[in-house]
């Protein structure tokens, strides 16, 4: 949830012409991470939960790519981007670890 907040705050300073482009995409992708984890947790099998975690992981990488685009277009500063990249890496590592645990248990 903190990561989503960070994305919303960072994209709040992007040019208004990007509202329906990169801003929207980054916000949807970051929100997708939490929503897929939540939805997956309600499934009846570890295999199905693992599928939702894979989708969440894809959304993390989508956000990372979007942040890189924002940096290249000078929509956000390097410090802000580095913080978001660090959080992205941490989230990805947690999800990959959880996926391994689910796989081992099934």
C-alpha cells in the first residue's frame, strides 16, 4: 500500500498531458499488485494463488519500466525514481519468495 501511495504521489507531479497516458498506466499497474495479491489470497488452491502472484509480479515490472520512462522524459527526479525502484525490487523479492514457498508446499 505504501508503494501505491508513492506512485500516486510521484505521478501527481507529471505533466497534465500524461494524465491518461503514463500516469494512468503507472497508477493502474501499481494498484494491480495489491489487488491481485488480495484476490489470489481468496482462492482455494496454492496453484491458483501462485498464478495471481505471477500477475502481481508482472505488474511490478510494468511499474519499473514506467518509472524508467518517466526518468528518461524528466517527469520525476532520480532520487524519487531510485526510491521507487528500491521498493519495486523489495516487493518483487517478497513475491518471488512467497511463490517458492507456495510451490514447495504443494
